[in-house]
């Protein structure tokens, strides 16, 4: 269903949801924007030319959360998390796509992560398309786009004074009840905005045969070259919407077993008790990061594990650019026979 | 893994039945654990297959992945042998009978026993990695399973005789006529009646026949690295050579991302892989 939402009516609409939902939306936090709960004084930030610094994966996989409680006599019980129904407003299509990718890891027949599942089931996502795509993003290169609809209940298109509201599920429709229908002409104009945004995005690197090239050059000097300036700070993985690795540690004073975000870019990530480390230097760790996204995800679910959000490019302290790294990978030799 | 309505991250309650040193230098300790709840025990043994592992949990210290060193027929308990390495295994070494402990498992795939039926088995172990091979040997050794398999050849090497685990059983197995046992130590000792040398060399010397046989290797990485080619030289096909891998693990259920070997997770897709499978994966060990 296509509806029109006047921008001046948005604050009241957001507040009206608060009765039944926790509402999360991008708000100003220091020099950045961040998904935070809506309060009486919240100011929505949607005019930034890029998405929030920390990806909204944090709303499904918090940076830190208790998994297990230690009981008095050496026993264990599930840590209880209170998860309210919520609406995530103005999530960007790249970030919504990333959450859907992460489902393939957290929701599996053999083992499902109960906290992930509950948060997923209780969340309605209202996406905001990128009518002015950001400079560092490359969603179209990896097969998605600035108005990608994956995993959204609603997709908004910014049309100046109003949004085109495209409802994509019953739950999404219910949130926008009572709005006037958009005219065919308005929808047509929105499609032009969407197409223009898509066409503005250059091809950042070729993806054809990229998997085979990375795979076949596992022992190449290429990895040394592209990891040379890396500091190993892990910010690329920390901010990445598809990175999901976590550590599990015991917080003795809280009597809890906690999971925290972790990163394959740290030495201790794979360090074994014997002292052996399968990935002893940033060369192997960079190889793991890129191969996971552009080789292993494809092996597992036949999708690239990167949605082109551009955060790793924007926030790398030494300006390492995954797009340039992959362009360089495209110059590596490979044998076609393997691809067949 | 147990499905008791709890989160897969929450350990089930266990108690220590027996705890004893396995090696003369006290670096290896064995614990036998009993289940606090009958339902947990039932769920465990319905799922258990030799070659699987569990995460043993010490509240406040963390969890450690250890291979199961007992066969289901032995009784209503689970055995593990831990080398004292980090904070969790140090805590495990401090356990005594009656102490409470948590456990998650069984985890991983275990040995493909169905596929091995009717075949000769060559079991090659080194050091404390022998634990799951001990479980395998005990499983096969049981009268209800023994006829399913052909000839059994065991090669087990340790640095010293004192580090040899499960000494009583192994001594008894030497008397057994349907089993060929080759024990080895790295350097000569007085009164040692068996092989002296590294496991790959002993395997070459023993030269088990690859005809209708599978070989399974568990040992420290350096031993495995040199034993796999020795088996290939002897004529074993990569599809008939198996090994059990280890990497640092946290969740044990393929979520935390830590133990990946290419697109596979050692905890969920392994720990047992054939050499044919490993040859198709990146050498990221």
C-alpha cells in the first residue's frame, strides 16, 4: 500500500507509537548519530548524508548482554532479558539487509539463539531509503541498493515535504493506519527519486570471480600488501552491520556469564591455550575478515556478507578502503576451471 | 545437545563422581561427572556419539572444550581428561568428588561410525588428544559393537611413559587378541618394552594395510601434520583418513564465529573431518 506522510505530522505519529512499542530512531550523540529510544525531547536525525555510526545490529545483538546467571549453589540459569515490542524507525536498507543476513547464523534448525529470535519477532522495521546515497556506500556493487526492501515492514522515500510510505507487511500497515493514499503521480515521482539514487552510485569494484580470486590466492603476497597500514584496531568489524563474532566471559562480581562483541582483527581472538595462534599477524587476520565476507558467506548461504554500508571505509583511522582492496584483488591471477 | 527448554548457552548441572590424576607428572587429570537430572542424562545419551566434545563450565572462570573420553555403555556418567593450561582447566584440576560443575553438550559431529562399519580401523593417537580415541576404542570394544568392525590397530604415542593415559585399560588391551597395539614414547626409558620414536615414524614402521581400512588420527598439530602424509604414503585415500580438529571456541554451537576454518565451524561442522574435506578447506589452522 502506498501512503503519504507529511513531515510535520511525523513527530506526533512517532509519539503515538510509544503507547505500544519501544521506538528506536537515529538521534544526535556527540558528533554522530545513534539509534536511541524515543523520549519526549528526542530530535530525529535523518538529514545526515550517511547512516548512524554504530549499526542497528546492536538492537538485536547488544554490545554486551548476560546469557547465563550463576546461582548460589554452583548452578546456572538463563539470564532473563525483558524485550518489549519495538519499532525501529529510519533504519537504512543496508542495515536491514544485514540483519536478514545475520538471521542465517542465529536462526538455524539445530541451534537458534533465543535472544536474537525474540528480538527479531518483536521488531517492526521502518526503513528510510537513501535518496542521496552516501559517498562511502557501495550497496549497488554488492547486489543490494539504496531502496532495497529486504527485511523491511515499511519503506519510506523522502520527497521533500513528505514521505512516500510503502507498506510491505501487515504489521507495517497497522503502524501507518489513517494516512492518505499516495496518488499514482506521487508514486511515479518517488520511483524517479529511487532510480536516480541508484544510478548515482558508481560500481566500486567488480564482484565477478572475486570469490575465486580471493580463494585461490590464499597464500598470496596480496594479503601482506593490503594489511600493511592496518593498525589492528578492529573498528571496521565493530561498526560492521554483518560482523557478529562475540566473546563469552564470566563477570564474577555480577555472577553472570556475558557475551560481548569481539573481532577477528585482534590477536587474542584466535590465540589458543597452548600459545599457538592460527592467525598470528594482521596479514592472516585481514585475510579472514575479507574472506569471510566475500568467500565464506557465499559458500554458506550464497550471498555476499557485506551490504555496502561504507562504515569501515568512513571510520578506518588509517584510511584503508575495502573497495580499493577488492579492486586490487581483482588484478590477482586465478584459474577459471575452479569456478565451473 | 540437551534440549531441556533452556538457552543453549546455559550449562546443565553435573557433579563430580571421581577425580584423579592421569599422568605421573600431574599435568593431566580425569574427571567423571554424573548428571543431576535424569532428563539431562537421557537427552545426553540419546545424542552422544564418540568423537563429540562438551564445554565444561566453572562459574566465574569460564568454559573449556574437552573431548568425551567415555563410551555410553560404561554407565551413567561422562569422562573428560584435562591438561592444566589456563584458568578453567586449572579450576578443573582443583575439583574433587562431590563438587558441582556445569556442562554443555554433546557438541559437534563425532566419528562417522555408520560409514566405518565392516572396515578395519587404524586408530592413531598422541598425547592427551587420545581421549576421544579412547572413547572410540571402548565403544568398539563392547561386545555388541565389536563384530561391526574388522581388525583394530592402535598406535598411541606420548612423550614419556608417565604421560600415557588410561594405563589400566591399555595394559589389558595388550592381552587382547583381536587388537594390535603399538605404544610409543619419544625418548628411551628403562623397562620400556614398546616402540621408541615419534608417532609418524611408528606408523611407517607398523605400516597398517589400507585395504578396506580407515585411519583416524588425533594428536597435537605437529604430530597430525606429519602423520597424515605418512598415511597417504601407505596408500590410504584421503576419504579414509580422519582427524579431529581443535581451535579456540566460545559458544560451541556455530554462533560466535571463532573456530571457523573457511566456511566451516569446527564446533558445529566438526570437530571430525576427513582429509578429503580438509584438502578442500583453507589451511587456516
